[in-house]
C-alpha cells in the first residue's frame, strides 16, 4: 500500500537515492540500534560462511557482524547499496571484501554465492517485495538463509514515515510503502523460502530513554525481524 494513505505529517518527500545521499552525514546518529541491531542480537542463528549485506548503507550491520560473528565463522562480508555516499562511509570501515553500487532487487552479483543474505531497514522503500525475495534467493546457496529486519508496518500506518532533518531543521520523508506480514510471506514462499523465525520489537523503556516523545507509542511494534531458510 502507498504510505500516503496513512500520512499524517505531510513532509516533503524525496526518492530513496536522493534522500539517503542527503541524510548520510547524520544517519548513524539518527538510527537507533534498538530498531534493528537489538533484534539481530536476539536471533539464534549461525552466520557461518559468506555473507551479503543488502542495502548496507554506512555499514552499521556489517560492523555488527564483524564484531560478533567474524571470529565465529563468517568468512567474508560483501555489501550492496543504491547510494554512493553511503558506500563511501561503509568503505571507511574497512570491513567489507567488496562494495557494489546497485539495486537490491537486481544486484548483478553471481548466483548461489552466499550462505547468508541480510537486509536491514530498506524494504519499506520498495513498491513490491517479490523482486527482493527473488533476488535474495538467487544469491543464496541451497540451505542458506535470508535475514530481514524492517520498519514495522504498524508504525508506518500510524503516519510516521522514514524521515530525516535537513540542516535548517526541515523534516523530509523518503518514499515509502506499507507491506503487511502476509505480503512478506507470499513473496518469500513464491521464491522458495521457508520461515524459521519471526520476532517484533516494541517501543519500551530503552526506546523512550532515547526518544522521550515516543512515550505515546509505548508498547507499539516499531520493527520486526524474519529469518527465512532456502529450500533445497
């Protein structure tokens, strides 16, 4: 569904490439670890082998993987992102084997290359989920996994889009879409995936400590994590 059906703030809206290119300087100080990294920390799964970080951005997830999993079996991490400015920040971390400017729905990377594909905080920018799940399946070896963490559709339906603030304080939204859990399920199953884990993150004390204005959203789901296994 179009986010405009739920939009209450009426921020000016830009496309994904322009928005993240402009947001890059403040991105890491704006995005809370409680949104995605806390959920990743809570998943019981293996990160053995080769990992692809789709929509890697500035490398937040890659840094998390390097800190927690490289010594436990993750042999290398590659990254793909649409925004060159974001990739320059990821490059500075010196944690990726390769970084590619590309669309997460059609990366151009070789098939059956990775044991794990991970994507965080990007699916809300896609009009359709099917190309994402299809591409993740193409890139993953049989028996591999796709780990996806996203902005919860419930929160988007509260009228809060993915957005950032310009230097003058103006809030700007990035083009977004609402995908229900059933949309993920239909797209994933059609691409050969089986769901093995599904968890949701709620606005709680940790969130309110960082964003006091979110007290009104306490107990609301704000993010989710799904783990899919590729059928042989």
